[in-house]
RNA sequence: GCGCCUGUAGCCUAAUGGACAAGGCAUCUGACUUCGGAUCAGAAGAUUACAGGUUCGACUCCUGUCAGGCGCGCCA
C-alpha cells in the first residue's frame, strides 16, 4: 500500500520528466502536497515555478506542457493550472469512495508498513530512582510512548527501554540520609516521598558538613565495589521506586519492553574508556580523561573523572554499544528535555568516532515552567505527577456528573478517567514538543475546544449512531451498499480519511505526535459538521447505509489515531 | 562572553519556501417538539518581536538588533 501523496508525487514526477527531458537532476523535489484551501482542489504541485526559474521559461507554459504529458490516471477527476503555475489536482469521486472502502477494510487503515524488518530502540521516561515522578516527567513519557506506538504501527520492531537514573553519585548521599533520617512509618506509607525527603536532608547537610560528605563518598565507593549492605539498600531503593512508578505507568497505559537502569551498563564502562584510549580518541586533561570532538561548537566530552569514576557520557556510550550488539537496531531514539541537547551531540559524535553506524536521534522538548518561573524542589512548587493525574480525573468527573447525572457512579468514574488522562496526554501531544510550555491547570486540563474529550465525544457519537442503526435495521448487511459521496461534507470526510496514512508517516518521521493530533482534531471537526448538518439515520435507504458506513470508517480512524497517541476511546462519554 | 532554542489576535496554539496566515479559549449573534448541546452555524479580533537581505513567492531561509528560556569538562 502506498499513500495518495506518494502515488500522486510519483505520477507527477513522471509527467515532469517526460516534459522536461533536458533537466537531469533535482527530481527528488517534485512532490504533490495537500492544497492550502479546498477551492484549489485536493492536492497541488508547485514545481513548475522552480523549474521555470532554472530554465528561464514561463511557469504556466511548463505546467500546461506537464498536463499534456501526464499519463492518464484513474484517480484523477480534474487537473487545473492556477496562479503563477500551480497544478491543482481534484480526485475522482468514485475512486475516493472505493479508497475509503479499502481503508475501512485494511488492518492499518491503508498505512504502508515501512518499518517491517527494522528494529528501533526508544529510550524515554527515564525517571531517577528514589525521587517521585513530577510533572516534568510527563512529556518524555507521553511523547515517547506515542512515538513508540507510531513505530509499532508502521511495522517496526520496537524495543522501549526505561533507562532509569539508578547509578549516580547521589546514592552515597542517599545511603547516609536513609541510615540517619529515615522514618519507618513514613517509609511504609509513602516510600518514595520519604526517600526523597531523607535525600534532600542529607544533601543539605553534605553542603555544610565535610565529614558527612566524605562519609557519603565512602558509602558510594562501597556500593560501587559491591559491599553487600549498601548493595542491598540500593536494591531496596530501586524496588520501592519501580513499584511506585508502576502505578503511574499503569494509569498512563505505558509499558516498557526493558527497564534497564544505568547500573546495568556498569561493567562495560571501563572497556569503553579503554577502547577510546586505544584508538587515540581520548586523552588525559587536568587529571580527567577527555574525548575531544572535531566540532568546535561542542565542548570536549569527559569520559573518566579525576577521581577515577565514570560519568553519564560514559554510561551512554556503553549503553549504545550494548544495545547495538544485542539488538542491531536501525535507529536509537532518545526522548528528553532540551537541556540535554549538548550532551547527546557529544555522545553521538564520540559514538560515531567509535564506528557506530546506527542512526542516533535525540528528540527533545521544551521544559515546563510556571507563569511565575521554574519549578524547583527548593521553592516547593513542584507538582507531583500523581497529584496532577488525580486533579485531571477530578475535573473530568465534575463535568461527567454535570452532563450525565443519571449514569451509575462507577461508569462516571471510568469515563472521567479516560477523559481526564486523555486531556493530560493530549495537552502534551497536540503542540510542537519543542515550544516552551508554561503550565497552568486551566490550560493543561481543558476539556473543551481542541482537546482529547472533544475527540472522544465525536467518537462516542459515532458509536451511538452505529448502535441505533443496528437497533433499527438488525438484518441489513451494510457492506452490500456502496459508499457514495453526495454532500460536499461527505467528500471532505473521505479526503480526510485518506490522509490518515501520510499523516502517520509524517508524524513518525518528524518525531512529532502533534502532527497526528492536529489531523485527528480536523477529522473530528469535519465529522461534527457532518453529524450536525446531514441526516443519516433518517436519510433514504442507500444514502443512509452509505453514511453509516462512512461513519464506521471515521470511527475506525479516530479510534486507531487516538490509540496511537495513547488516548482511550470509550463508547459512551 | 560563547553556543543552542523560542518570539504568530487579549490568552493558548497551527501552518514539509507557495495562493487570502489556520484553529481553540475568552467576547458577541443564532440553532434543541427531529439521529447525543462536552455540539453546530456565524461575528469580531493579526504590520507573524524589530530592521535589512535572498527568492517569481518568506511566519518559514540568511545577517543584525531586542526580549525570554536553556546549556557552557569532572551532576545525571
């Protein structure tokens, strides 16, 4: 299966090549794109202007010649030239209807399986052990998970890996804090909260108390050299943290294929540094071992500290090495906040010097802030993720109770959960990840307008149309009626349906789930117009069945699309 | 100081170098004795931070300025 955009682009390129044989290169730029406005048809090609410049010819004449040379195409209803030389394509009505029919039957709604046979590793979420997840973790988790689902949908073999921060120097401080300050009762009730509390307390003390600090360092060394007591403590921190993270991942419907913390790669660190030394890629500088990079703009990358310890760059290099040898991926994708851009540029540069051929991609997103400034533990304005999700569900529940007071409470809660969590996810997925985000409750948990509940609502209404139809016509086989696109809005819907595959591809290739979210909103919006203005159950036979079938395909796309974003689609809302 | 990123109606956000800059919130008008009103139809709201440049064509690319964010060898 190929997308319409792809098919039309190939066809158009062929027409251009026959028209302008004197041009020998640059054919890759010939492409057909969705029109900017419906008045220009369905798809457009802007290439005439580009070649006109090159050949010093009139772009409209080129466009006319191209149309003459174009091979006949079943899908085509109309080819027109407009403005300075745009070639506008209008698709054939019957052909559209048959493609909608096909998309409705296809397992992937017509999306090509471009990932078949390829492996991709997705590294996202990655919270630190012994610290509760806060609102800053939501973006990596939600965006990473959407990319995860998108890749799987395209046929990739995906290995999602939660690369926990479980091996830093903070564990010396942590162990000291735990031994001296931990409250067994609090530890029982809210383990990770308590771990964070004792960590902060121990950290504060280490800043004033030299003895404390050096004891912490010793505890760290003991841990890293395998001291059984410290090892057991550390193990406990990890387990407690994982248990609590697990609750959140369950609420967010996020699962990982691997949960390997930094500690997993500990044994490989020395080897990585040795390789760098052997290959002359790292050398001693101010007592540390440093890899210098060719790019002037990148600072050198420290791979071994003066105290002999390794740092996160070393770990990431070892991780890459390990992942490649174990999984042989075609790419590795990291989803983190913007602050790590330099770090990954460094690591990728060193990895390539070491001969890494795997495509390495850092997908970064803007930090979340408050209107009054940054989140910080010290100011105590950090919002815990658990609380954020609770608030989202509570707000949604209030709306459900208002609009469906007769509904059983358990049901109300289910819907509130789907809508609340959906809203939270949609907030992060519907905008360009790289923009700066200023957090407000009102914005993050909006339930109207361009939001998850709007899409869920559209879906639920379709589900109810289908139910109603089955009640009224239990014996009719819908499939025996053809899809017909009579009303303009039906045609709009058909075109929207057929754009799903190319949208999924673009969202994945640009690592922007927002591209898909945008599309789904437009689709739901078109559907709402259709729903509100065109009768279907009440339409005459034939038209009625065609419209119900169209609804079914829209429902399928909405469901699939929202699923790719990790957003539930309840049948009632 | 250097580097990376961001600047689009009152607010929040769209727009693979293409046609008149697209939506949502808030505001104002309309639409339920008819398939679900968390909806729909419509109105109003913009010198795309500023100044240059490249281009047939710039929110988009280049240069400079201003404002904000983030980062700048031994924390991850």
